C-alpha cells in the first residue's frame, strides 16, 4: 500500500512519528513544512515534498498550496492519505475527495471537547476520522475512538 503522510511541523508531526509501527511497513511519501523537527526526514532516507507552512485559518496559504496538492496527488496516486493536521489536511482532504483517494484524519489529543477547525472541515470529506477522546466519538457519529497516539 502506498501512503501519503501529511502533517505540519511540531506536535502534528510528532503525532505522525508515533504511528511509525504502521507507516514504516508501507511505501510512503511525506508532505510537511521544513522546520528543525521535520528536516531529519531526508537524513533518515524518507521521501519528502516540502510545502510552505500553512498556518491555522490561513486561507491564502491553503489556496496557494492547492495547485501543488493536485499535482502531488495526480503524480503519486497514493492508496491512502493519512493526516494528523493541522490545516495542511484540508487541501489534501478536498482534492482526495475529487480524485477518489482514501483520506484518514487523526485528530489531536489536545482536542477533548470538540474537533479542531481542520477536523470540522475534513469531517464531511474523510473516509476515516480518529479521535483520541471517547466522548468525541459520541458527539460525531463518523469519528472513531481507537485509543491514544503516544
């Protein structure tokens, strides 16, 4: 299975790193922004495409990144996109829906009472949405609680 792993630097990237027992078993491509914590991916032999940092609620960056997102997905044709957020997830979820590519979103553990804005935006678009608090799976019928990412 070919994976595309999309996560912004910082905590979202750290969450994706915690999922290494799963993604390390598959062919994969990382999409992230170049920061001190993500730049080691290349040294570790991972395939990476760098996108400019897309901050929360930065609609301009989202629109600016969309052409590259379309290009990446058409070229790479992943079987599954996994995103731990944050706003980078929105463009990938949107384009994945149009290209019929499976999209999975894993919400941040910090979101205990409600989904993040990114989570709310991708909720109607994603094939799978995992939350890290049981009550969120009760609030959002499509959301699945399968434990905590540590």
